């Protein structure tokens, strides 16, 4: 593969070889990654094969076969960015080390995708206003607990609740309004109170 040097001395020696940069001066090359060992990548540059690591600012993690921009200084080499991916069908990985904060000072942040998966040990969100709109909503939880100041539910269609056991505790008034109401107890039904009014 023909490697292109992006920062060189304007002059070449008689053998047309790239001159050695002065101490402390970085050279940059277009290089192809030949192999990977842990967090290190072997890159083929005009200086030959050299081991590199992805720079902290290289969010798109490189892979073997990618064409990358490599910076070399004093024997240390970094992959600055991925110029061309060898396989666009593989999953692109954006990686950062340690705690990370994505901050937008002014304006809005928008994420658009066909499918989204979020996975982790813990999720916390805090909003002044929140709106969720979904054509279909399916939720699984081993345990669920909700605290609300005021709650209003409006269901235009049918609602059905199924539980092994159910208990409702109302501190003040409780009323149910229905066009037709049926209360059925398979084994036993009890209506108890200091005052019971029917009709």
C-alpha cells in the first residue's frame, strides 16, 4: 500500500527518502493497521511497521485493516483518527476511558437512530418536564415502586389487570363509576363497614 506522509520536510535527499525529523518534531502518516494486540495496533507507515495506541481523542476505535492517521514523535506513536474503515458492515465503536460527560451549553441534543439499546448497572434521569410517546410500550420489572403527587390515567380502550393478589388502601374517599359493574367472588365475598348503603 502506498503510504502518504502528511507532514514532511519540503526537501528530500538524493535517495528520495524521507528525512529524519528533528528531536521533538512530530511526523504524521497515512498508515494501514496490520494487527492488534490488546490496546496496541501495528501500523505500516513510511518508517516501516510501528506499534501505536489510539489517542485519547480518537473516539472511533480503529480495527485491523483500517487506514488511519498516525503521529510519531520520539519513538511514541498514536492513532489520531480513522480515515477509512476496512469493513463498514462491522459495528463502529466509540470508546472513552473513565467518567465521561456530554455537555451542550446552548441548544438541544438530538439522537436519531432506527434501534437503540441502553445497558448498564444503574440509570438515573432527572427532568423538569418529560414526555414519552410510543406506538407500543412493553416493560418488564422484577419489582416496581412509584411515588406520585397526583396521577390521572385516561384510557380510551380496554384496560385489564391480572395479579396473584391485590390490595388497595385509600385514606379518604373511594368511588367507582361504571355503566355496568360486576363484583364476583369465586369462593367468598365480604362487604364490611360501619355503614353500608346499597341503592
